[in-house]
C-alpha cells in the first residue's frame, strides 16, 4: 500500500510518544516521575463541568454551526476586547477542536506551495509540521539562551523574503516559558507592518504569568498590526480543559470565513456541550485560574533552583507557562539519548529538545505535584552524576 507523500514529510510527535511511554510504564506499576506532558494536573473546575452537564440535560447534543456556538463566540470576543484590547466581534471568531486545530486550519487556509513561514527556534514541535502539510516552507530562525531564546527584530527582518507570508509568534513560549516584554513585542510588530507580512500569535499560555511579567497581545498595538494579526488560543492550559478540545482563532473576517469553509469539510462543529463548559469558563469567576497559577509559581521556584544547582545543567528562569528549557550540553549527550537513558534508568520522563529544534536542551514540565518534582529532581541529579 502506497501512502501519500505528505505523510513521510512530517515527524511523529516526540512529546506524545514519550508521554505515552511514561503512561504505559505507570500502568505496569513502575514509579515514573513524568515531566513530559504540557497538561495541568488539576481537574477541570467544577463549575465548568456543571455547565457542560446542564447543557447535556438541556439537549445540547445536536450539530451546531461549524464556526462555533454564537454565545461562545460572543463570549470570546468580549474576553478579547476586555483582556487583550483587541476589537473583535463574534464574526471574527472561529471555535476549533483545541488550539492546535486553529493553527492547523489556519495553515491550510493561508499557506500554499512557495510560501515561507518564519518560526523562531526553539518552537512548539507542531508548527513546522503544520507548515509542511500545507505545502509551505518553514524558515527556522535560531535564538540563543543569552537572549532568553527570543527572536530579535533584526533577525526577523533578515529572515523575510518576497516569499514570506507568515510569522509564528508564541509568548508565553512553549518550550522555554519566556515572555516577550511589551517593548519587544512592539519592535517585532514594527517589522511586520513595514514588511507587510502576517503574524499568528499563539497566546494559549497568556494567563500563566509570574512575577512582573506582562502579556501584550501583538494585535493590540495599532490598527496596522491588528489588520495583519491572527490570534490562536483556547481553554486547555488556563482552565485545565485539555481533554475538552475547545480552542479558537480570531482574525479578519475574510480569514475566519475561509477557515469556516475548511472546518465545515473536516471536523464540522466542536462538541456542542463542551462549548457550554467553555462559556462558563469565560463568564464565571477566574479564581480557579489564580489557584492553579499559585501552585505553578511554587513549583517553578523549586524546580528552577533545583535544576540550576545540578552541575552541568542550566536553564533561564521562565516568565510564564509551566516549562523549564534545560541546557544539557555540558553532559556531552544529545537530547534524545539523554531523555531515553533518563527514562530507562531513573524512570524520569522529559522531552528531548530536538523536538523543538534544539538538540542540546531538554524540556521539563512542572505541571505536576511538588512531591513528584522533588523525587524527579533527585533522580535527575543522580543520573547526571553517574
């Protein structure tokens, strides 16, 4: 049987593969400390679950509009206006099967053979694969730890060619946890407007910020950048709704209409009653978000100090999200070998940096309980010393 050529152009998700391996080991009774999955360990807040149950009781189980329930799109638009200073209306919103599909759908809508998409490295591992599946060419721009893994305006400008169509911007970042300052965001926006390209801003971690970090939505800076911006986000990280698969994109209406056309022939509507849970997530108290953030902040502080105390390991302090991006270059190992041996010998699961475009680093997620973090760091220290 001959498979389509596009299948061989993309890589298997290393994140999901290692997470699956760790889960299989746990199922066998092995004591695994897993720092692999980017998934909050908290249950979905009760009031969100209750809203979905009520929707079920009310018969919200039928097909819905491909672009999403109107009430949810209105709630998202209101949230973007209030929190992000983005003047979107319901017609500028599409609800998607998770934030991931909003990005996949966007690539299918915008990108065609010959188009270039600029992606700073380290990057979320699905970005390049989505570009490839759309027939585009990914242009990877390497960043450095010395610059906190941030792309500079000069780097962005140098990467732009007549074929450049889109820049993928992610702040707070997966896998590094860095947050671009408002001035840094404005400087990148200036280049985007001057060079007349589009930007998709992946803001899925915007509510997970520490210390004095400030999230600025790039599209809010001025009308010129707003017209060139697509926002991708969702409820998975901020409200611990990973399995609900409710995300969204906000964009100029022409783009949303085109994405709706594609969605009508692919996934159709997002699970109807799940969308009513998302409405509750937006319209109810955000105290649950703050409670999770408080726990993440405690874990971040411990894990950051503990990892940097291990000889041969180092990492910058994350400003947001729930990841540490750890430099292992002094160990003499590359990321895949390091992670495979760490899991096999010490039962600690981490994600190789090669999945994110950097082979001398690994990613730890601290979206797990503090006891697991303490035990996992102890094992990590033993592994590096051995």
